[in-house]
């Protein structure tokens, strides 16, 4: 017979581990290896091994015996022993461990992840909706209010959301007797599942409303006003509480998430909250310097271009970019200089450029040499 592994090793904790650490380690193993969840080979044996280890180490008296005498002490176990040994659950009968540890396992197996302990109202919450909204750069910079037409479910006016034909009423569900859940046993466990007939409502409708066909909700298209804050960025999701799908039979509505898409701007490139713009200047402006008027998101900016400015030079204009979302201040505007070289020159201009090239010390004047001398091209 193979020797048993050390219980601390089984749970993956140190011998000095606290009760909470032992419980957390066991919870993780129970979720991973429970036979109703895990399908891999050997999972059931590992689950039983973890049960045995936890049964020994979760009880202070049993843990003390195990620490002193090892597995021999575990087998002795003091008054009452260890119950059913490997895989046994006797030690959980009068404690809160069973529901605490195993409840979240079975809520993922049964009822689509909705456990017995969840409220009926939460189970019937409506679904969230998501829409995409395109805004301009100016709208994202300064904020805007938009009205969207949203198609979603709302409580039926004819039956006031009950799902029952006017003049009639719903009755207690005969399958779950009004509890909203049905119970059945599986092995050691008594499990709860949302009632398949009433879907957790606890009530059944024999005479459904003609407008909503017993659902309690109808589809409508409504205008929803969304406030877009200044500084909103691409991909930001704005939540409109309660504007999603209404839950069945009077359940609370889900939320609407408006995902922002900022369309491209012909003048500016946005980088976080900074704006980048190109400004074109002539050869003479770059050589002699100039005063340049550059458009900004909120007006215009006068920029001083010093003599000898090279193409690609970037000037930073502080706080003329996008306002910071939900904060103070703004980003900057970055002005990238592009020196425009004339594609064609007349004879007089060509002679002047040659004279200028000579003044820079060029021995042989060739077409285009002045640009290399002055601008490195």
C-alpha cells in the first residue's frame, strides 16, 4: 500500500498556516477536483485526499494530534475519530464549512451559476446592453450631450409586468411551491436548482397576457440621453444605469454601456490628451525666423519660429490640448514644423539661390545644393 502524503503537502500550505489559509487552500482544491466539476483522470482521488487532509487540519484538536503523531494520530483522532476517513464528510455536519466551501462549486454546476442563496430579484435582473457611439474630436474635448434610440425590453403596460392576462392573476408555481427552486439529492449532497417551470419566480401564469405572451416585458425603442464628459477617450465605456434590458416579471433592469469611438480629425492627431499638428513654413521663414499663427482645438495660437529652424522640429504649447477626464488641467499641443521646399523655381530665383550658395562657401554650385547646405537635404 502506498504511503499517504503529508496533509500539509496535500493542501499546499506550510505547517504554520492559519486556519483561514488552510480553508482557502482546500476551497481551491475542492473546486478544481470535485467529481461534478473535474473530468480529468484521478480527480476523484485527489478530491478525497484533500477532504481527508482538510478534515484533519481544520479541527484544532485533530490538527494537534496529527502534528504530534502524524498519520497514526490522525487515525486515532481522539474522541469520535475522524469519521469516515478518506473522503468522509462527518466533520462538516454541524459546521458552516459545507455551505461555505461547496456552495460556490455547485452554483457553477447547476442553474447556470446561480446558487440557492441568491435572491430572486438578482436572478431576474435584466441583461446589460452595449452600443457604440462615434464622436468628433471637438466633442470628446469639450463634452457633449447625445440622444440615442435604444431598443430594449420594458415592463408590459397592459399587464403591468405581471405576465398575466388582465382580470386574471398568477398562481403559486406547483412545481417549486412558490420557492423558486427545486431540490434533489446527488450522493452526499442536497442540491438546489432554479425551478425550470417558473424560472425562479415562484409564480406560474395560466392565462398569459396577449401583448407580452406571459413574459411581462415588451420590446420598445426609446430615446436615451447620454452625457459625454470632456476629455473622454477612444474605448471609454459610459454606464447608463437601468437603461438595459428589463428583467422578466418585474425584475430590475440591466445597464447600458456606451462605448466611445472618436473619429479621425483632418487637422489634429490625438495622443492621450496631447494634440499633434503639422505647421508648414517656407525656406525663408525657416532661415530668417517668423511669427506663425497655428490653429488650436479652442481657437488659434501664435508661435514664434526662431531663425534656422529645421524641418521636424517640435514646439510644445502648454495646456492647449484635451482636458483631463475627471481631473484638472489639459494636455499640450505639439506643433511639428515641416519646411516646404519649392518644387519649381524660375531663372531669376535659381540665380539668386546660386548666389546664396556661394555666400555659404560652396565651391561648385549645383541645383539643389543650397537646400543641402541650409537644411541638410
